[in-house]
């Protein structure tokens, strides 16, 4: 990390960029995921993370992810986490190849914190989303080999005073989503559920329950999505982002929420047609 | 062909050291001192945007006196060093000692090989989980490092300020006591009445060991007024001047207040 005299290398003291990625690309590109070239051929089966849902509510957003990771038809993990704080006022959820996705999250968190430390201010929410789009676009080569990473990003916009969320595609397309959205293998079922359960101006507690309900519905129809595990007491990761910042919902609360969702489904059950 | 005059190495180094010392003495002093729940930093700095005290990493902060462009450059290098190290290994593997060494090598190399030494003096401090684990390193323009215990003063009249700190400081001081001592020391003068510094003239920050991850927090003017026991109204004109900096510092101040 230091040059032959032991002093910090020139790239450390070169002014100009507030971006950790730009600095790393200049200093040592081999440390970046985009700096690696892939050998020809198909990548072997690796761990995949699945469904993420997000929805807006009165005062912010809720983002939730199930805890299952799969490798082919095997369950690779029952307690993987796929929703993370990107910084104080935003959350990122990931679906796709788990190894690459977790690295993307780590780099993205670092990128935002690095900017904040160097500039002394936070990036705007649009700025953060654009930065993430650039990072996703950088891994297009990997996506073409079947190692796609699809993040879902949401946060509280301090300038506008509202919660907003963004989805991305592997080409780096950035799309602002209104009301609610889901990504990953169970997203089709989760979206159907959200469409029926979401209403404008819902309070935070209802938004948390709706997010868990959507994940339960996704787990019902998609084998790669895991529902709440009442035996092992493993609950989805649910994050609430408001003007007060990022907050992860406690396990005790989620146990109650999961029980409520169970109750709602039992109430409408009539011979195998549970919602 | 003309021969260059011979200058002895002693004379050369002395000239450089004098040059650096003069530049540093022109700047306003920074005081760093440990208190029961962390490490406090204070300096006289009316600007709300050009900081002399900054966050480097989760539990590490940086304070500097001297030429702004030179220490700003070192600060950015420090943030890059810490973030790269944390990314390559793990967040807990970033420590103040490694950073202090990197800074010392940089300052020492510039002092001996380049035409002009860096006119800066730095403090790199890391807050531990208990007071015994706190580390405070003071780095000089020539690359010398001192491992300080309890308190440091640097900049113009560093010696007098250190003397006053030695009289006033004791282990286990609380935050209000530490900040009051730091502000009294900063306001003291070699002769005549001590100056009274208002919150608007001061830059104060702490590394708070009770915070979960990022320990660094700036103490904004209103909170500082409360700590000093001065009414916040005192610095109204300064606040008005500070708004020309734009809304950005307010945002960071708001973030800094959160856990």
C-alpha cells in the first residue's frame, strides 16, 4: 500500500475525485469486480439470492427480503441477509448471484461513506441511484455469463421529504418505481400480492405487514423464496427508512407480524385455497 | 562552470525545519484531549465548510494545523488509505497506528527529498472501547511521531497551551468539562486577559466511544453553547454569515447527530 520510500503513493495524494471507485480504478483496478476478466465457458452453479420487495408508505419506504439462498435445486442458506443499509438514509436489496451481489453492496456502502467523508455532505438520493446504476453497468460482462446482479434501491429523499425507490437492469438502466416493486425469482407473485394489499398513505406498521405478506405469497409459489421460519425463528429482513434514518425491524415485532399474516390467511382459507 | 556553494546537511535541515515551524506557528492552535467517554477536539475556526478536524474511519479522526491545502491533501489520502484497508481486509483491521506510520513516512520523505517541507502538524486519534485503549499520535512536519497520553496542543504557542492543559486536565473528565477546558486553553494569551470564544468561532468534534459504529460526531454551535454554559444567542451574527456556505453543512450536521 506504500511505495519504495514508505510514503503514501501518488494516487493517494492526487486530488480530484471524491469517489472510492474512481480512486481504486486508478490505484489498483484488479481489486474492482469490473477489473477482472473471465475465462471462457459457463460459470459453475453458485449461490443465488432471491426475492426483495419494497413499498412506499406515509413518511418513507419499507424494504424486505426473504432469507433463502439457493444453488440449483439445493437450499444453500436459510439465513442469508439480502437487505442492507446503503447509508443513513437509504437501503439496498439484492437478487441474483450472491457472491457478486454482496461485493456490490460492500462497494456501494463504501462508495457512499467515502464521498460523505471527503465532501462533508451526503449525496442526493438521485446521485446515489445513478452511482449504483454505473456500478451495475460495470458488471454487464458477468451478467452475460449468467452471473447477473439486480439490486433494488430505496431511501428517504431529504430534499423532497419523501420516500423513493429505484430498480435497475443489468445494462445499468435506472428506473424510478412508484408505490411498490419487487425483484428476484419470486417477484411476479410478490408484485401481485402488493398490487392488492397496498394503498396510498398507509402507516409504517401496515407497510411492514404488507411487505411480509408479499414475501409469504412469493414463498407460496416460488421454490427459491423462503417464508418466515417459525420453527427456527428466522424472519425476513425488514428495513424501514424514514426522515429519522434507516431502522431494521426487530425480530420480536416480525414474529407478531408473521402471526398476523398467518391469521389473515387462515381466515380466508376454504379447502386449500388459502391466500 | 560555477560550483554551487557548499551547505552542510545540518544547516540544510535546520533551514527547512525553521521554514516549516514558522508556517505552522502562523495557524490557530488545535487542542485534543481525552474525556471519560471518548476524545474531544477543539480549534478556533469560524468557517463551517473548511474543517480542521475530520472523520477518517469508524473510530479514527484527524486534526491538523498549518497550510490548508497541504493537510487537506493528507486528510483525503488518509480516508483513501483507511477505506482501502478496510475493503481489502475488514473494518476492524483499520487502526490509527498504521495510518500514523503512513503519514510519518510521507512527511519524512517530503521533508528530506523535496524542495519544501510540508507546513503541517497532525494528530491521528483512535478511540478504544475503554479509555486505556485510546490512542493519540502527534505527527510533525519532519515525520517524527509522538504517542501522546491524555492531551495534545499543536499550532502557534503549543508549548504554553500544553502547559495549561497539563494543569487543568485529569483522567475521567466529562465532555462538558473537557470542552470547557479546551476552550479556556484556546482563549488564553501569553499576556493580558484571556479572550472569550463564542460557539460560532469554534470547531468542536468528538470521537464518542458509546456510539455503535461511526464514533465521530461534530458538536454544532447550539449544543456547544449548552456545553459551555453560554446562551446560543451570542453567535447570531456569525450564524448569519455561515448561511452563505449553503445548506450542505446543515445536512451533515443533522446526520452527525444520529446514531
